[in-house]
């Protein structure tokens, strides 16, 4: 039994080594032929097709959302800790469903308080877009910017530099522990949480796509005739009843 197990392990190592060598050889040929990225992808697709290889589908797991009580407990703990900027930043993350990588790059000049919109410069997929925030949150943001009049970015650390995505993740984890929330909490969870909430409030997929900046190639034709201003009222009505 022990010998067979060893042979099995050797076979796995040998097989992985052969795969690595094959990949390295393909890359060398591509470089020698001076293929650009698009041509290289085409060659790989054709090779996969000729060999009858099927690309395995990625398993998509549904996010484990927080319950209403867990969400309220999380934000109550932030209020108890007394860091006003943390409270505003994490509520903003929740209300807007913005990606954390986009959040940390928002400049003060991107904020339109009058229209409750914020410009996202080169978001995911290198695309510009606008996001919405609740009208009731306007005064909060206005006070925040007034108190930090020297800010270049909407949210800045004590070193007067923008937060990093990693730092925001650490902040979220710290409050999760303080609040005693056992479920995993991370910045992207708030995006899932808000999108789920808006769906429950009856907003269509097309409306949510515009609000969240999420793009589906299969349904692009549904979204092309819409503009963000067509969903503003639905968004504002939907978030009015949130109490965190």
C-alpha cells in the first residue's frame, strides 16, 4: 500500500511537470512568432477546439449575506467606536454598492452633492460611470467634506493619503470582530447586500446593472437604451427605508 501511494504521488508530480513544460513550450513559440495577446488567445481557443477540450465552468457560489440584525449590529458597533469617517465610509460603501477598488480612488472633485451622484473614473473594465447615493446621505457627505476641506480624495487616512483596498478590508474585519458577527464580512459583501436589497425592492436587472456598473455581455442589448437618470427615482425610493 505504501509503495503504491508513493508511485501515485510520483505520477502526479510527473504529470504536473509535463504540463508545465508544455505550457512553457507554447509560450516560447508564441513569443517567437511575436503573437499579441489577442492572437495568442485565438490560437489557444483553436487548439482547445481541435483537441476537443472543454473549459471547466467556474463554480459560482452565492454570497452569504448578513441578516438585518447582523447588519444593524455591525454599524451600531462602528457608531459606538466613534470614528466618524469610518462610519461614513462604510455606509457609503453599502449605499452605493461601489467596488472597494473604486471607492479608494474617488476624488473630492468627483462628488456632485446637488445631484447625489459621484463620478467613477476608470472603474472595472476601464470604464467611466456615475454612481448614486441616497439624498438623505447628502448632508452627511457635505459635513464630511467641510470637516476635511484639505482632502483631495473623498476618504483619506491620517497620513493625508487615500486608503488602500487592503486597509478598508482590515477596517471591516476589525468592526466585524468587535460586533461579534460570526459570518464572514468583507467590503464586497456590502455590494452584494445592496444589490440583493434593490432586487427585493422590485428594481429590474437593467436598473440594477446601471446602478452597480455590473455588465453582462449576454444582456447588453437590454441596457443600451437606458440611462442612469431613468433609475434615480427608483433607487432613491428603494433606499429610503433602510435603517442602519
